[in-house]
C-alpha cells in the first residue's frame, strides 16, 4: 500500500473510532495520536536500516509535540488508533496487530527483568483502555479488552475482558467468569503490611514473656 493510501486509511480509522471527528482537515491538523503514528512509521523506517540515532531523534521530537512515546523498534499493524493519547508509552519490542485501539495513559512496557522480547504482543482488534499497564513479554489475545487502570502481567486469551490490579479475566467468549468478580479479594498491600507487622509484634511479645518468666525464675532461686 502506498504512503498516501496508508495515510488516508489512518484518517478513515479516526472517523470509524471517534464520533467527535468532523472533517479531514481537523483530523489532519489536530489529532496527536495520528501524528504520533505517522512519526513512528518514519522512525521505524530508519530503525530497520540501523540508523538508530535518526530513528530516536524523530521519536523524541514526536514525543515532545504529541505526549506519546513510541519506540522506533515497535512493530505496529494497520488501522492503529490512539484515542486522546497523552501519556501513552509503547516499548521497543512491542508487536501490535491490525485494528488495535489504545487510550490515554496506556503503557505497553517491560518489567525490567527480561532481555530480548520484553514487551507485550497485542493481537488484532484488541482494545487497551485508559490508564492500563500491560507489562512484560505477554500476549493480549485477539478481540480482547483491558479495563481502565488495570495492570496486566499475564497472557490474556482471545475474546476476553480483563480488569483489576493485578488484571484478571472477568469475561471470556462472551460469558462471565464469576470467580474473578470478587473485588474484595484484590491485593491490598497496606493491609498485607499491617498483617506482617502484627505477626512480628506477636512474636516479640512471646519472646518478652519468656524472658520475664526466666528472670522471675532466676529471682526465686536467689
């Protein structure tokens, strides 16, 4: 597909995804997500030719103007749509399929513990909503959705919806997964820390009681 046809397809994708889009002129001049995608295509062109400095320079200029950071090494398919976009981060080894939508504040990043392929793979037709963090060499399945604010650290099957911290599948193949809907069982780090402190206090109390008992016995012998 030629460059101008691809650009036209990108703008048509905006109209398909965003009911607020009114004209091609508006989309062309004011949609930062679209500008970031076009800049990425250019930076990726240089990245594949091992012109890394030029690729990163283009990426950083795009980040400055759009608030969206896409590493030049990321592989992105057709009809990719970034809605609003501010704060979006896409890592170097990300692979994004066709017709994928992500919203503002989304991070497709690494965990800091991996080498090589260390960022997510997002399959066709997936949607990653506002503020979600998808971390590590994991796969978000085709036509799956990640709920707002979720942190996903494990693979998500096709046709699934995942929510929460950490992310849990709540819908799969159109059916609710009831065992994952108990939000009261979501991790609470503050409560966990308080429980550990209480356990340590209980142990100290037992040790103090034993020391007092030993001291009293010694006093009796005296």
